[in-house]
C-alpha cells in the first residue's frame, strides 16, 4: 500500500514543478503556446502610426481560409503576452476575445478545452482598463492602443465575419450555427496608434 506521505510528496513536487515552469514563462520573450509568456523583446519596433496590415502580415490576413492568423499580443500593464487571432475590417486591425460566442458553438471536445481556457481568461479586462499593447507580427513589434469596440454596427459586422471565418475552418458536424447558451459573449479590440 502506498503511503500517504509518498502521495503528498509526489503531489507537492508536481505542484512546485508546474509553478516553477509558469513562473519562468513570465520571463520568456513572448508566449509559449498554450501558455502565456513575458514581455515581447525581440524584433524591430515599428514606430509608424499608420500601418498597412495586409503588408505587415504578408497578405496572410486576407487569406484566413484554412486556419486563423495568429499573432503575439503583450499587455503593457500588467505585463503578459499571449497568442491570439486577428481580423481585418475596413483596413483596421481587430483582436477578438472570445468569451463563449464562438468556442461555445463547437460540438466536440474542443468546447471543453476552450471552456477551461475561458475560466482563466482575464486579459480582456486589463486591456479594457489600460489599453497599451505590443503586437508581434512576422517578427516585427508594433506599439498600439487596444480600444474596445462599442459601436453596434461594427460589433455586428465583426461577429458575422468571425462566424464566417470559423465556419470555413470547421465542418458543420464540429461547429453549430445557433446562438449558444451562456457564456456567449465576445469583445473586439481595435488596434489604434498609441496616443
């Protein structure tokens, strides 16, 4: 029979190991998916206030047919970086924060995994409070100001665009079209030049 002390020792060792890895990731140059990372430090800093996002992404943002375009986004306060998808609407770059609007429509185990991620998601609250972000796209960094979309027309257009994109990336068996039960919200942040 296994001793209670041995079980406690193994659990404590596992906890300390996980905590150590997560602490070390806070100092990494960017996220290490699926985990958050630290400050984005490598890559040239683009200081232009006006950015051609199609050119900056190498045209990939217009070709998001088979899979989403993922970038790295770092909050300035509190510092933390993550990998996230982006969207282009009327020439402006938007970062969605899916709070159940899209992932809750999945019918397979992705829904369970994404729900667990949702439980720990707080970056959108910090971005709404401070707004200063750094984006890294194709090894270049861009200082931007994340501004939450409040215009109902823009919000509706972005929601429709996101649904169409996700439907392209999945099959009807994987992704439902009906509005899911809560949580089913989504926030969009426009990436404006920093004031």
